[in-house]
């Protein structure tokens, strides 16, 4: 599944609410999610869908490490 980027503008109030939700979610996720993560969670909830784990963010450190291992093996 490909990933597309959406750019949105939000009010200062909405930005503050997103940041509060990030801190709230940190207690259950064990990491502070990004603003993008919070917006993604909200969209999934609103739309009634769930993005599979296989569609995880490919920019993570783990993904870079795997790519580096593949390149060194070639």
C-alpha cells in the first residue's frame, strides 16, 4: 500500500488539543506519538477503518537499519 502526504492547517486551539492528546496517549503507547499519528488515529476512528500494522511508517529507524543491511549484503 502506498502512502500519500496530506498537508492541513489547524487553529491554535486544535493544535493544543492534538498536543494534549499526544501526552495522554503516551501513557498507553509508551512513546509520545507524533501529531501525524494523532491525526491518523482520529481519521481511522472517524472513518471507521483501521490501518494494518503492515502499513507502518517506513521512515522509522528500524526500517532504515533493515535497508542498510540489505544494501551491505548486495
